[in-house]
């Protein structure tokens, strides 16, 4: 059973996550021969205060 975990900044809509989940599922079915009902996708959303890139918090990189 493939388990895909996606960590991203919070703020995506449920519709955006539905589309992401469908496309990732489609790829695993097509390319890995996995059964659709065996694929699990978990979205982990983090705030800009809890995510850093290149040593800086994202909130500090975002124009205010």
C-alpha cells in the first residue's frame, strides 16, 4: 500500500487538494501498477512560522 505524504504551506483549498490527490493517484496507478484503492495520501499543512527554506523562516521571506 503506497503512502504518499505531502508537506506544504497551509492555504490550499479542498478542491486544490482533491485535484492533487487525484493526479498523484493516477500516476501511481499508471506507472507503478498500484491498485487505486490501495493508495493513501496525507496532507500535512504547516504555517509560514513553522517552515524554513535556506535557513530562513518563510514568514520572514514573505513581503508584509
